[in-house]
């Protein structure tokens, strides 16, 4: 029962799309009607600037960390990392499939990163770094996004057990599903390349 409650709490928090609130506040338009239509930080940065992107990032991190910590520490301490895993997966589902928007939401990259870090700070952070390295080498965001949960699979099973491992598999499959269009575009040369180091150097000048 604790695992189900954690999942539902996470899903409720995940439905809170900060990007939608920011877009409505700034321009009066739904985030689903601007730019790429994705309710994530990147779309907000491209449309409104870094300042508003930072607000969205903070909101996504909070809506994932809060249910994970509440379930793990306050509600179901006996479940430990398992409670955080179910709450984190629920937050990802809520972000990707919000009930109030006919289950059409974002891609869940930041939510997934926060969920993995909530389960295990060390292994979760390592998975995020591996994903970042994947982007730096390939210059493709979908590759880095898919690498993040994939890199967490081994420690999930070996350190935290079968239930957390299975949730990690679902997180990886969900990330693959959300980024499959981008992955398919890579061989055809139609997927935008992102040189993060070059962008960073330009901002430092």
C-alpha cells in the first residue's frame, strides 16, 4: 500500500507544470502553444530567457524532490529508497502524462534526474553526469537523455533490489519512448545538434 500511495503522491505533484504557470504569467499563452510545445525548461529558455528557464527548473526539481523525500522520510521510512523510487516514478508520469491536459505533457528529463538522485544521491548523480557526457560527445540531446536512466539500471538492481530495478527499467523505457522521434532523426541529419561547450564559451566572452 505504501508503494501505491507513494506513486499517487508523486503523480499528483508531477501534474504541476511550472512551465505552464510561467508561460501564462509572462505572455498569457499556454506553454503547449509556444515554441516546441514542450512544457520544459529548454522551451521556456528559448521563448522567454534564462531567468524564466531557471524558475521552471527549480519548480520541476521541487515537485520531484518533495514527494520523494516526504514518502521516503516522513510517510514510509520502512520502505526507504523504494518509497522514493515509486514517488519519483509517479512524478515523472505526472509530468509526462498530466491528467488535466489529456495526458499530454513533457519529456521528463529533469524529473528523471531528480528522481534518480532522490533514490541514490551518488549513483543518481553519476547517471546524470554520464548523460551529460553523452551530449558533449554526440551533440545530441536525445542520446544524453536516454543514457541517464540506462546508466542507473545496474546499481538499481544490484544495490536497491528488484522493485527499484524494475522501476528503473520503466523509467528507461519511458525516456526511450519520449525521445524516439529525436533518435530516429539523427541518422537522417534532421535532429538539431547542441554544442554545449561552444555555447558556454560564447556566454563567458
